C-alpha cells in the first residue's frame, strides 16, 4: 500500500522565489535563508518520495472572491506555474498524480470532508517556492505533486481542529491506495506576518518558536487554538499556520524531528521550517 513517511513544514515567501530566480541567493541578505535548507535538500534527495501532497494557499491565481473553496484538491496530470503579475516563475510544470488524487478525493468526501475537485489550475508561489527550497532548480521536479489548496485568505478559514482532522483523513486515504508509494506531506505558509494595516511587518518570534515546539510535541493542543489567537499573536497572515496542522495530522502521534530552521527576516516575515519523520 501507499504510505506517508514524513512531513515537511515551510514558509512560502514569494520573495524567496524571486531571489532564487534572479540569481540573488548568494547575496548577504538571502544567504542565511537558503543555507537553512541545505540539509533539507540532502535529506529529500536521500528520502526520494514518489509523491508529495503539498498543502498551500492560493493567492488569487487559481481562485478569486468569485469562487472560494475551503479545501481544493488538484486531480490533473499537470499544473503550470501561475502568472502572478510579473510572468510565471521560471520553474518546471508540476506533474500531478491523478490516480492517487482521485482516490483521495473519493475517500475524503466519503469521510465527510467536502473537497473541491480541480481538474485545471495554475499553481502560484505558495506551491512552487517550497519545491524550490527543497529541490533547488532542476530541469524537472523529481517526483509527482498533488496540490491541496486551503482557504486562509477570506474569512472564515477552516479551524485548526478541522485541518488536523483532515490530515488524519488524508493518511487513511493514502494507506488505502493499493500502489506501493512513498508519500511526503508538505504544510506551507506562515510564520508570523501581517501585510497591511498599522501592524504591517509584525513578526512574533516567541509565538513562532512556541508553535514549532507544539506542532512537534503536542499537535492536538495546538489544533484547538482559535483563529483569534493566531491573528492577535501572529498577524492577519499568521492564520496560514493552520495548514501545517494538516501535515502534522497525517503523521504518527510521535514523530522524530530531523531538521528545524528559523530565521528573521525574509522580506517582511519570519521563515520557519521543519522536517518530521514517522517514528515507526
């Protein structure tokens, strides 16, 4: 059967992609950010996943205020990089895994999660920046990717508890797929940041570090944290962190922390990163 072996959590700051694409990764400002992912690139090259389920939020590239799915799963053969206003990123198209994606959609819907099935969409920096951080700049991505987009842009977003339970349901769905596949789940977005208003530029490092600890050691307690706490402590865009709970819910209760990285600043936010392996 297919099995989830590990989880990756990472910020998906758009400026990181721009720095990489424009040859600025070795500049003094950006060098510490990319250095934090060198061990991660070695890890994933050795781990060799067959499929990545990548949880992210769309930034008005595939969806708009006209259509706002809470959870949307990409079931297509291929997803093109989105044009976010300055041209598509110069990265390879994302190759999907329709068989597993459709299987997941069926299982999750029958498990009472209302998934939106998407057969055509472009994917923006929320998905491509994490791939670049983990794989660098290959001619093609070395594994298949199933996009799973979560609404954390327009109120109301899903609760942390709903996200954690979705992760658990994803694990059940993957383990019911008959093909022998090694699957890694990415949870992306965050950490603390706010893009507008009087608190624009907010970074709460104490909250971020505590969140990393709780995500590893007590995810159930973290799943019960209400929306208002994220907004108050981590800024209006800090709510993106609930997507990390989907990744965590897909893993064992006890996990092994392989790598942790935290850095301030990167553009107007903090960068957080975890690699967790199932203990079994």
